[in-house]
C-alpha cells in the first residue's frame, strides 16, 4: 500500500510511525502549557492577521511583519500562492514535495519538471540554473529537499535568486526542514532575498506540532505578501495555533538540541542501512531516502512499523523509501525489523 503522505496512522491499532518526519524530541513542554492556558480563547474568532505572531516572527526572520503571511500549515501557503498568482507555467524539481504540483494544477498551470540526477545523489546543480528562462512565471525549490534530504548550496541559491529576479520569475523556496540543520542560517534563501522571493516555513516539523497546523511565508516584497494574504480563507490560523507559535519561538535551546540529536541519529541510521547493503542517499534533514527490496513497506507493516513508500514521487520508482529519524530506541527497533525483513 502506497503512503501518499507521511503520518497516515489511522486504521492501524498499534503502529510505530517512521513515515512522518516529526521532531523525535516531541513538542516542547512550554508550547503544551501555552496551548492549555489559551483554551478559553477558542470562544472568540482568532486574529485573521496573526498580528502578535507576525511581530515575533519578524524579529526572528529579520524582516518587517508586513512581509510575513501565516497560514494553516505550509501546505495552505502553497495553495494560496498558486491561487494568488495563477502562473501560466511553472518549473519544479523532481523528485520533490508533491503538493507544489497539486496546487499549481488547481489553477490550470503548466508544470515543467526538472529531473534531478540519481548519479549525483539528487543534488541541485548549476545545470538547473541554466534551464531557467522568462517562459516560466514561478519556480519551486525545497532545501533540504523532500524526500531526498539534499541541501541546496548557498552559491546555487544565490544564482537561482538572481536568475529568477532577472527573468521576472517568482521563486518559492521551501525551508520547512531547514531548522533541523546546524548553521541553518547559512543555507537559507533569506541571505539572497529579493522582490521576487518567497520562503516557506512551518512549525509542524521542528516543534512536533503537525496537528496544530501552522506555517508561514517570508516574502521579499510586501506586495507579494499582501497578495498571498488576500487569498484563502479569512480565519486560516486558529487562536491556539497562534498561541503555540508565539511560545515555540522562544525555544531556541530546544532547536539546537534537536539539531545535535537528529544529526547523531541520522548518522546511526545511515550506517545501519549501509550495513544491510541498501543504497542510502546523503541528506541533511530529519529523514533518509534509501533504495531497497520491493515490498518492504508491507513487510515492515507486518512488524508494526510504517515507513513512506516513495514510488509516487515523480523521478522515483518502486523500491525507494523514506524513513524519519526517531528516538534511538525506536531507531533500533526499525533496524532490527529491517534485518528480519531483508534476511527472510
């Protein structure tokens, strides 16, 4: 059974979920307390402009609050962007997050896919820059990319931002997994933000709050932010989501601890997968892409473990899988189950 998105645990009585890439350290206690303390606020409509949250995000991101748009997860922002600009032609990388294509298809946009090379580990290179031209209205990239985990180098990001600006192309850079990377600021498009740039961010992954649904966009132009804001539902972010986001932004130590923990556990999982003679792709996020035997998802399900079948990603095929980095004990359970599945 193909998991078209991670985290679809419903329908399973007892499952260990490696399909959703959520912080293994769990939601910070301060965020849980803030949500509980804010429960009485649900008797009122939420602030449709997320005023206090945007003010705090503006300090974090080093931009004006007017350049930030909050939404019901990053997915909501992706669809808002597609509907706000209704591009005629878009350029995306493959494999990458499938929601870009889904959102663009809703507006009748023609989507051109640039196939990333398996031979170089699905890295975005100068060759991608060379295919960009004025026939495109919008370009989506993701760093670290989902499902490959590959970072786009600062040099490529800078060239990409410049090329899109020169050709009047809106560049949307999805950085929802970048907070898992040490020295994440170094790899952000924020260093090269211009009037055609939009950065996607989310609280979902790093703060382990996918059920809250909270994402945002950092825009290089206030006019772009306003256009995105005017699309989509008016009260898109609940009062509890706003409260959770405000509290989460104080958890800087938690984010640093997360980066260290995930890096160590990712290294452990990669080494164990390599010992099983499967092809592991180098990545920097809180998940790993690998290639192994057919039917592995079903075999692991029989062992009470859910992983992400990646065969529905454009550019991938049967036998590609993605696993989240979880706690060490949970990672040991996965490795033991993999050995049983692969050794008969």
